[in-house]
C-alpha cells in the first residue's frame, strides 16, 4: 500500500479469543495488506504482536469493510 493518508476502505480484524484481551484492527486494503509505514509506533507494535500470537490470544485475521467497523480511539492510529 502507499503511504497516502486516504480513508481506509477496510480493516484487518484480529478477534480476541478471550474476554480479557481486546480485539485489534488495522486499516488495510481490500486484500488485507496493512500499510506498516502508515501506522503509529504503538499500532505497529500491536500489529506485530497480534500476528505473533494468532491461535493463542487472537483468531486468524479477517478483512472487514470500513463501514462495518468503527475502531476504538487509539487502537489503530
């Protein structure tokens, strides 16, 4: 993805496997490609963490349309 700051049309959602662990989502393209360089440092760390613990804390990520999802403030900025 390019690093322009246009609104994301989709999000890559890592659903939590536990109530005590929040789900995480990241702006992406329709194919699930996340613009790593466009993420804040905290979001980038959360993205790499979520990818690492798929199957332990998070389910396999799914791509969802942006209209179906309103990210929590600060979760993916």
